[in-house]
C-alpha cells in the first residue's frame, strides 16, 4: 500500500514539474545551449552582487575569454 502511494506521489510530482512552464523553458534552453544558459544565469547574479566597476570588469573578462576561445 505504501509503495503504491509513493509511486503515485512520484508520478504526480513528475507531471507537475514537467508541465511547469518555467521549468520546461529552462530545460529547453539548457538543452539548446548549456554554456550560454549558465553564463547568463551567472551574469544575472553577478549584476546584483557586484559594484558597477567590478561588474564591467567581469563582463570584459568574459568577452576576452570568448574571443580567445574562438
């Protein structure tokens, strides 16, 4: 009985998670461009936590890194 209840709970949680628009969009974006998605997420966090000058230096460093890798 408890095993069946746990199984049903798991199925319901998976359905809710997969039908959640923000979750589904994030999964699509990650599959499309994994590095870019996490870089954008990091930039968004850094923009809130760093001062303007530090944030500009951070963006320059990312830009230089991308130019070097190409």
